[in-house]
């Protein structure tokens, strides 16, 4: 919330918790909100939740310290594999959704 309130995200693509995105869009209309696990825009990285942050850190490590085309695995690539970090993209799967209350009456 601190970067949001300070205006650091204004003009950037960013994400937040899926359930809060409608409120975040109202609070900060100058931010280009996206419904993704994580968003990378220039030097700014943002994630939706704690577990999505793991996806984001794996992507950051691979992008920043990973092997370039034609190179062998780097320490970052091996570390991400050893740590068991997930290999998921920034997009949610079609069957992933917000939890909804189920009327059992």
C-alpha cells in the first residue's frame, strides 16, 4: 500500500490481490491494473499475493540472472530448480478463480 499511496505505481502496469483489484482500480485510476499473478513493467515488479510473489521471484531470478540464449544453466536457473519454485507464467489458468460463497440452502 505504501508505494500505491506514494504514487510510485502511477502510469505503470501493476497487479494486486484479485479480490481487491476493483477497489484498487477505484483508489488508483492512474495505475494500469492487470489481473495476473505478477506484472513486470520496466524496473517495477508487482505480485497479487504471497504465493504469486514466489512465481514473480522465480521469473525475476531467471530474467535477471538466468542463462542467455546459447548459454548453459546459471546459478539462478539451478537455484530456482533446487528450491522447487513453481514454473508458472504470469497468467491465471482458466479454472482459477476467486472463491465464491456457495448457497447450500
